[in-house]
């Protein structure tokens, strides 16, 4: 079974709050017959859209293919948080990679945030970009660790945009009985991800990108002149960018062995009115320190957008709303019976180390995926770095590709059960407060 088919209808966005509050683009044609391009990009999420846009702005002729619609996958369904740093904590990255590469990875992460903010500004994308993301712990120990991390970033990199929140300040920001203390990062941000993706698509079209939807790639033939074969057509090109993330399937086995699809879920409540102040008192996003993280924010129309719960099978649960309601009620008991107007799932790409997997599969075939829940900035930046690499400036791409990519143990048959076992252990640790 292919994840492109498991939970969605061909060419239709999920019934999400994002889809309900976005301005849809007219459908693009399906690829039919033979076409030629300098670069063929597979996947029209943040990575592929960014790659296509930056390539077209540099003068390349670009064909962008998607099996469903622009922004259909995780790019149009996620929590919308534009976080600071890489997915792995910076001090851990320094231990893994050493000071030289580790410091370069920090700068690339800062470039990722700047890239998103600049694209929104330059192309006038109306996606409700707002500053502020809080990371909040459930215990004094977790609060102290977050405060220590803020001190580390300030001392090593001069990053001074983080406020340390004690227990009282945390209650003032987020009046949940579950949280103890944390940090508020004013350099991070949150946005409407589907509106951002659609804005990137409009910018790409203006730059000359040819977009094809409902166009599933079946095979990529290697060589000096690769061929990207679809159900009803073929693209002859000089370079290929693979940007499929959790929806890659069996298209590229080397990537699939290192990037595993998992499903995550979000619910949007009814507008909360005056009750909104019992969730958040500022227009910021929140992520907590649980291994299976809870993340949330208030929408521009006063709803709680709450992400929580995940699974590792092909299929979403039958009742996504109730799946999300359970962790939501743990954080906000007073919302245990609140009406949920929208609930949806999405598939993202996970790696063992939670760092993205960027690889040059052939001299003229590049791939980026495995953003592990940190994709708003990282995926957009990965697309830009692949565009730069094709244009002869591969520095950033090569640095990211130095992070060792570990295969998931167990092969295709056993890796899901092994991951379930590991996640169950971490979920137990969450419940025990360890």
C-alpha cells in the first residue's frame, strides 16, 4: 500500500482548518506526453516549491510534479512552527559533529528562519506570520534544562532573543496545570502552513516554473540526462530534485532506508471566545518537552489548534478528533468537552537522529527529506540549498549532508514494530515524568 492512497482522495486536500481558511489555486494540468526541462522537481511541498522557485529565479527551466496538489502533504498540514536551530539540540550537534561543522549547522538553521521570513516578505505571502515560540517543560528539572540551553545559545552564539520563564511567568503565558516553566523564543515564529505553500507556488509560477498536479512519478532513470517517468508522461532533464519526504514510498530505496514515515494529528476547536485566555495570553506557539510532543497555538479566528498523538501504520485512526482530544484534555482539562470543528492527520518523514537527510544520490540527482517535525524552516531552506548546489554553490548542502544518516534497524518489515516498541518506552517515560 502507498501512503499517497492510504488516507486521502486523489487531488483533494484534507478536511482541515488550514484548507478551510486558505485561498485555493486552480488545479494544474496533469503531465501528459514528453517534456523537457533543465531540472525536474518531484514533490510540491516546502522543499520542492522552494527549490523550484530558487532555480527558476536563477534562470533554470523547471518542471515541478506532485502526485496530488501543491502543499498537499505535511507542508499543508503541520503545526506551523518556525523553530530556532536544527531539530537536534545544538549542544548535542556539537558533540556529534565537532565545533567546526556544528557551528556551521547553527548558522544554517538561522539562515533557514531568515529564508522563510524573506520569502514571505519578498513575495507578499499572507500566511499570518507571527513571532514567538515557547518551549515549556513539565517539571522543575525540565525548566532548568531549558534555561541552561538558553544560556548556552547566548554564550556561544550571542543569541539573545530568548526569555527564560519561571513557574509564575509560564502560568501567566499558558495557564495549564501541567506546565512548570520554560523559554519563549522571540526569534522563532508561527504561520499558516498551507497559505505559505500556496504563496510559494504562486511565486514559482511567476518565476516561470511549470507545475503539474495529479502526476505520480513511477521511475527515475539515471544518467547524464535523467528521465522522470510518470503514469502518462515523461520529463527529460539534466538534474532531478527529490522532495517527497514521508510520501516517498519505494521511489528511492536508499532514502527510504533512512527516512521513515509516521503519522501525526491536529485538531481545531470551535472558536473559544473569552476562554482563549485560559489557553494562551499571547499570540505565540507552544511545544512541550514530552518525547511525543504536544504543540499548539491560537488561530487568528480564536480556535485552539492542538497537535498531539501519532501512529506508525499506514492508516490514520478512525476518530482523529478523539485521538487528539486525549492529550489536549491532559494539558487543558477545562476543554475536555469542547467542540472540535476540524481534525486531520498528515504523514511526515522521521530519521533516527531527528536530523534531515540530504544526499547527492547521483552527481545530478539530489534529495532532501526527514525533517522530523522541524520542516517549516528546514524543508524550505533545503530546497534553496539544493537549488544553490545545482547552480554551483553546494556549500550549505554539503555541510548538511555531512550529518551521519543512520538506517532504521529491521528493514522494511521490522522497522515499524521496532519503532513502536521504542516509542512506547518513551511514552512510558513521559507518563512517569522521567
